[in-house]
C-alpha cells in the first residue's frame, strides 16, 4: 500500500531564505507527483506536477524534483516571502489510471518578515 | 483556468439529516473526486467517478453515496448525517491520471 510522508511537519524561516520541503513515498510505481499549497480554511492550489518520466519542474521561485527510484521528491522555494506561508502538500498518483491521489500530511511553512 | 465550484463554503446540519454537497467543474473533465480532510488524518478519498453514471468507492465510503448524472456535476450525499462526518470536504477534477487535479474551495460541514 502506497504511503506518502512529509518531513518536517512544520517549518519556520526568516524572509529571504531558500528552503527545501521533503516528500517520500514507499512505492516507486507512480504516474506522477503533484505539489499543492493550502491556505488556512481554503482548498488546494496546484503548484507543480512532475510526470514519472521527468526529473524536475520549475515555476517562478519554485522548483520540484523527483527521484522515483529512491521514492523522494523535494520542493525548493527560493527567496522565501511572508506570502509563501501556507501548508504544502505532496501527493502521488499510483499505478491505477484513475488519477486517484494519495497525500502526505503536509508541511506547514511560516515565513517571518 | 479550470474552475471547480462547491456550492457551500460552510454548512451546519443535524444528525440524521440527509445532506447533499454539490460540485461543478467547467472544463469537461472526465474524472471527479470527493475527499475529506481531518486534522491528523490528512486528505482521504471518499468516492470518485471516471465517467457519467460511473463511480467507485475510495478509502472511506461508509456512510456516503454519490451521484453523477451530468459530466460537470458530482454530488456527495450523506445518507443519515452523524457527528463523525463533521469535516472539511473537498471536490477535485482532472482530465486523466497524467493531468493535474484541480480543487474547489472546500465545504466545512458541521453536524450537530
């Protein structure tokens, strides 16, 4: 059974710092991995999607990498800002073709001015 | 941009009531999903649908049913609401396993 783990559960950094969020998964047979952002009381916003054949994806200050063989992904945030404060979730689509997502518990990020 | 709209942001119901949560997407997506999110348990899949009138159980379907009469609309039904169904409910849609999932803003449901 696929399990997704995110460490740390919470992270506090000063503004301007570069940071890395970690995600690991137990079964390397995935279709893709998706990173989301969730603000308090809100839904999920899709940040980046990495297909199983890709190594990384970039969007603005965000860079996500995928190492399928080791079951790991990282989300790199450059030059963090207070507006980046949110919970970041990673999720994988397993071997089924239905698109069902399996989520990690998330990392809650606080960027202090 | 994909738009996934959930009919209510907040809802308060009483135990034993039949509750309907509605979700509409505007991108002609094939697949739609209902998740619930609880502190300490994360997001868990309740039901999903990969075509009109087609549905499959997720990880926690007990106490729920779904309806998909039209492609753009996916409804979650609590047959007889109970207090342990108090939660944040999130709807999502996608055009296939290789495509990103897009989420609505969520419905925070309280069962009293």
